[in-house]
């Protein structure tokens, strides 16, 4: 089987899935604002804050790669990404906000 036949059989990602991917990755754009709060955080929180944008990009890429061949895996990766956004916002705005208020 030639490369062109292999590429022809790969399903294309529809426009609505692109929109879902972008919307699920969009909260990762808050990184510069959260980085300002990281100066007063402990080492673990700083590490998670620096790792977060890389995680968002990798999750979006993996969800895009899985679509069409392993569609359930795409939805699982996106669900984990949304849950991680909620956890990251809790870490950044609640826990770090409490640490800043005690200073």
C-alpha cells in the first residue's frame, strides 16, 4: 500500500471538531495571568503552573490525532482536559489566592 493510499484512508477532522478542540484548549491561554501569582507559590504549584500549557497543547494534539480512528479516546482526552482546567483554576485562583491573602 503506498503512502498516498494510506493518507486517503485517514478520516479528516470535521470543522465542528476543530471548534470543540479550540474551545477545550482556550482556558490554557490564562497562563500569563496565573504566572504572576506563581511567585508566591510553593515549588510544586510553580511546577504545575509551568507544566500546564504543555499539557494543554499535548492533550489537544492527541485528541486531534485520535479523532476518526479512536473517537472515544478523543472524547476521553477532552473530558480529562476540561476536568484539569477546573482543577488548575482551583489551584491558581483559590489556593494561591488564599496564600497571597495571608502574606
